[in-house]
C-alpha cells in the first residue's frame, strides 16, 4: 500500500521552471482522503495537500461549473487522477493495470465517459457567461500552478512503495527481527544459539530493558500557544472591489448596454470573489467571502431561469405620445419605472408595430377607438387588463387577441406586445 501519510517539508522547494513544477505536481499530486469528503474527496484532497480550507476549493469548483462546466470537468479529472489514500494508484492507473485501486472498473469507465458531455458543455459556451468556460479553465490551471509553486512543499504524500514506521508490513518486521536474532551470536561466545534453545536464539541475544532504568518518563511540558497572526485584510479588499463591480454593472444594465445583463453582472462579481478566496487561501484570510459567494451563486442560478432580459433600457418614467407612424419606436423599455404610451394621435390609416417592455414597473398603452389591434400582454407578477381581457397573480399566461374596434375591420392596424416582469399591464381604448 502506498504511503498515504503526508510529510511536512522543511522549506519551500527549489523554484524550477514550469516543466519542473508540473513534474513535481504529478509526482506528489493530492490524495483523496476518507474523512472530510463530500462526494469523492477531490476538494478535500486539494485543500489538505496545500493547507487551505476545502470549502474555498468547493466554492471555486461550484462557481466554475456555472461558468460553462469547467468545475465539473475538473472534479471528474481529479476523481480519475487523484488516488484514494488507501490505494496504490489512481483509478485511471488502475484501469490500465498499473496497480490496485478501490474504484471499480465500471465506475472508472463511467467517469471517463462523463468527461465528454462536460467538455462539450465547456467548449460550446455553456452556463450564463459567454466564454466564461475558457476564462475559468485558465483561472483554475493558474491557481493550481501557483498553489504548487508556493505551497508544494507542504503535506507531501509519502512516495509510493515507501511506508512509514506505522505503515510497515508486520510480516516484514517479524522476518527481519527473527533473521537478526538468529544471526547474532551470544555475548562472549563465537557460536550461534545453543541447540537446547526452543526459540532458536540465544537468551543473551534478546534486547531486554535494563532493570535499573527508570521506566517512567515524564510527559513533555505543554508548548505555549502560538501567537495569532494578524488578520488579513484581503477579504475586506475583495468585498470592496466586488461592490464596485456590482455597482458599475448595475448602471450599465440600466443604461441598456447590450452585453451587460444581471446574469453577467452576477458572474463578474462571483469571479472577483473567487479570485479573492484563492488569494485569501495564501494569506489565510477571506474566509467570510464564502458566505457571500454561496447565496450569490444561488441568485445567479435563479436569474438564468427567470425572464430577466426585460431589465434594461434605463430607469425612470417614460411617457410618449407619437403623432405619426414613423415616430413610433420599435421598442419602448425601462428596467425600473413606468411606461405610458399614447397612440390615440396616430393617423386613421396605416400599420404600426411596437413592443412595450419593463422590468419592474407598470406598462400602460392607449389606442384609438377605431383601430384594429392585435395584442399580446404578459407579466410574471401582477395584473393584466388588455382590451377587456383580465388576468392576475404569479406566473400569468400571456393574454392574446385581436380587437377591431367600434367601427369593425379596417383603418389603422396596430400590432402590440406589452410585457413586464413585475408590475401591471394595461391596454385601453381612449
């Protein structure tokens, strides 16, 4: 059995090149522990190997999974290439017959096959952050490289095939002891053990304790507690940067910048927190960032499944009353605020199409009495009242229909789509 007991290095390793660092990482790569694991022990293995909190590793992997599946792919690779502390080799090595692994062949094959969809998800730009998979892949590789450069001398696993005093096979110890006893002649004689010795060893060859020695050894005096290191400020510094990123991102979302959405802003903030936690693992700080990253990750997941694309277009009240068909905008939108659109001043003939969209707020549209109106009204939470059709509550189904007005078909034709995420939707004739 390979030595699963870690050894504390005497000091930082020699700073070689990238190739030397990669070779040393492979030779002393983490081993998955039996205690403290949640699934397969990959995060605990990395944390124990480099002396950082495994919770930080788990949060980084969860965030990286949201950014295109990189965290999931890294975890599967760790499962395959990091040996269990009880085993001789890693599961992938056991699969090709290089030693014993407790991971079954069937599970190892399943893990290898699971790499295909995980890699496909990353390369196809999965997650809510376009291109985030490649960014987090680079961040994880860089973090692991820097961890090994700076802390690779800590908790190094014992070389395979070299066991410590506790792990030495008892049969080998017994055999070596017997051989030494038989080969050692008795004190003062040049011959081996006498024939009458039933144990096959001379009595004087036994290493017995000295009767005159004091068997009691006083216990060592307790060491004074080590002074507490000054608290790192990296957590506070990271939190301040995250607030700035969140504030700037919110302003850009409100101004309608095409790339910036709430999902992207959450992703950027999580990226800042992730970098801060990795840096804090070196400086022994930033632990409190975990409590912020976990709920923010949940918010990010909710945003990916909620209709939040409506949160754009500025903040405040929007009131418009176009008098010509050309003056009608294709989209009227606000991220926060009410929209009042009056179409009663349009000509009696022609066709016009527009979308009224709000994130949080009310949308109200007035149409001429004689216009032919084809409408779709929808919201997530609130009331809908569109040309006599009503609906209220949470998760309302869209209200659609066509109303030709008081004069019947003919005249001005209006195609209208009114939607809000949270608020009331109203379409009335004036």
